[in-house]
């Protein structure tokens, strides 16, 4: 996707890299664990004709650098980053639309709970949680981390990719899920995975959802939980249903699986339009 406005924002302890596309109401896209802004490359072209689409690398990932690479990762710190990014980009009287997927959905939910005045509508797509003992997505993350520690990065990535549907044949015609192409991008992707397994997984394990704050936020913020149409049985999708039930929010199915924004970008964007109104 070309014609991006590329900038950085200084936040406490980090420099955030971000890109802005298109024009219109602000739509912030928050990527999942071990990812980067690039994961939304397929869908941006379907959104930028209606929105000012903002993608960014979360702290410690890709081009967003940490002052202290060993700092403890906290969901709240990541949502503070999103808060500061929205404060930088949006009119204080016009709350933004926010879409977060997987770990990014957890960040989005914390953002809505703590800064509801900044969020007009949040779509939280397949956030992992501890809510369902029989389908605990956080425990599954821990199991993948154990594979990483025992068998190495390649084995852990293969397990993660299989669970998330990165290599699924179910995709729109002509679509290839974004993947690194240059040596620099491949090096970043490897570092992102190491960061995920060594630092990021733990913050999701520790995080406690503030359901009372989310319910209170819904007096001014529309919160929608979402799951993939072809990933109904995976833990992250069932977790989204459980969170929706817990706070009395709507649950909406989106095309594709855990990474449907990359495998079914046209249909996924259409569903986003419908939910955002």
C-alpha cells in the first residue's frame, strides 16, 4: 500500500512508528502479538477511501523501539501508547474508531475501559483470555512458548501459524497473506517472534480485564466483540463470545479466520463498514 504518511511519536520509554492513509474519520488498527503494521497491508486499500486509517508498530516490535529492550511489557502501557497516538492524531471532540485483533484486541479493550472518551466504536477481534477453562487461549500461548524454549523458534512459529491460520488456503482470489520479502523485513519478523515468546506472552497472562469499567464505558463507546466465521471453535473466538456475554456487548462474525483481515480483506472491510455504520 503506497502513499502513506510516515511518522514517529515519542512516548514514555519508546518511539512509536506509525503510518496514516486516506482521509475521513480516524480508524486506528491495532495488530496482534509479534506482528506489526504490515499485517494490515491487504485491507488498507479497502478502507482508506472512507477513513483516515492509522497503522502502527506496537512498542518493542518492528520499527517501534524501546529505550530499555528488557522492560516488562504491560497491556496498560500498550494501551497508553494507543491513547497518546489518538491524542496526537484526533480532534479531542471527535472520538476515533478502533479495530484490534488478537493481542491488539486486548489492548483495544483496555483502551476503551480506561479512555472511553477517545473511542467511538471498538471492534475487538478474537482477544485471548482465561475466561473459558476448556478453551483457554492464554494457556495455549504458554504451551507455544514452552515449545519455543524446548525446540526453538521455528517449531514454535509453525505451531502458532497452524493455530492462527496463517497458511490457510481459505482466502479471497489473488490474496497472499503479507509476509516479509526483504532481508531487513525478515530480520524484523524473527526479532518480533522472539519478543513475543520472551516478553509479550507474559503480559497477556498477567492481564485482568476490568469488566465493570468496560460496562461503564459502553454508556459512551460502542464495543463489539468479533470472531472469524471459519474459526468458531478456536479458543480466541470462543473467548470473544465469552467477553461479549460478560459485558453485554454484541458479538459479530467476520469473514475468514484469526487473520481474516489478511486473507479476506475485501469482505472483511465490508463487515467493518457495516459494524461501524
